[in-house]
C-alpha cells in the first residue's frame, strides 16, 4: 500500500524550493530586471510559506507590501530610468566568494538557532490534530474591500489605500521624468 501524501508537507517543500531557487537566481543573475523578477518570485514563495504555516495575515502583507508594492515600483523604476550601463552588473570572483562565505555563515547561524529551540522541533501527531483551525483570510479580504470587520458601522481603509497608490504612481512618474536623459535640439541644416 502506498503511503498517503501529506499536502501541508508537499506545499511546504514546494514553496521553500521556489523561494530558495529564485533567491539563488537573484544572486547569479547579471541583468537587473531579471534580478527584480526573481526577487518577486522568491518573496512570493516566502508568502506561500507563511500561508502554509497558518500566518495568513503575514503572508498577505508579504504579498501586498513587498511583492505588490515595493518590487513592482522597483521593476518599473529600473525599466523606465535605466541606461545601458546599469542594465547588467558585473561582479568579480572575490565579491562572489565573499557573498557566499557570508551567506554560509548566516545559514549556519539560522540552522543552529532553529534546532536549539525545543518548541520549534514540532508537535506529535495527536497534539497537531487537536489544534483547531480557523480561516483567517476572510477578514483580511473584507478589510481590503473597505468593510471593517471589527466595527461594521465605520468606514474601511480602501480610500486610504487608493490615495497611497495614486501618490506612489505620481512619484514614479516624477522620478522617471527627472531621471531621463536630456537631449539637446540640433538646428536643422538648411
């Protein structure tokens, strides 16, 4: 008989593989636009890990703030204002080696911290099955649509989010205008 597939474990491995693979692609890529896209995918994989862990609010904020806001502005900013010399970055082997060494030290520290905390080693199966699960994504979605779930008689935050998004768009357009190269008009030969 074939053992059953544990879907939470499957999705944890899937999202962690996506986050790690695209994080490595960020480091190895030389094209800035591709780096930004790989970073979006890596952060989206991290948001998936938060959703699998039951931290729906943190996962939603990861998607809204980092993936939906910051990196989209970064991608548009790079695409609108980049010049040929800033499109690709060249790193030498010393810089790559130093980055790999620092990354390995950080990984060793994180693994040591993860295995040294007894509460992080996990629960036994009976205790894990006894934990009640509650859906938490509905209040987040209702709040983003403008409905206050804590006080239905008050207005939501939808208008504030819209004002902020328009403000960020104006700032991006202004930055693109200021960063563009100025071309002189040449008189027509007559």
